[in-house]
C-alpha cells in the first residue's frame, strides 16, 4: 500500500513536467483537440498543414508549431481556420500540434 501511495504522489508531482497547452489535463493521459482561430471564408478548405513540438519530462523540447510552418507544410496560402491538438502521457512525453486548414 505504501508503494502505491508513493507512486500516486510521484505522478501528481511530476505530472506537469512535460506539458503542452491544453484547456484541461488528465493526471495520467490527455488527448485534446480544440479551435485556435478562424477567418471568414466563402469556400471549404482543400488543404491541411501540421506543425508540432515535443517535450520529454519538460527538460528537452524541440520543434516549430507556428501557424506559418503548418501552412507552409500544407502548401496553404489562404488560411481559413486553425485548430490545435495536445497530448500528454504521464507528464513524461508531451506533444502540441497546430493544424491549419485552407487553400
């Protein structure tokens, strides 16, 4: 029982080590998609571009999750709207992705 308590306290204390922006978070795991911004557009978007950053234990973080990079990766010149996705696994691994829709 003592080992289980120590394990749960460790998860609670280390849960924020590798975080990605998120409106809510789970102690052990989270996988969230949410809107970021939108522009008025008369037609449906035909392309999708993504750009991500990753973190390990909140110590090492790499990547470029800018809207500009996501648009360039999708070959998008006219942005219709932008969403984001956030994942976190036990505060050990985290990923934040910007998803751009447009033409």
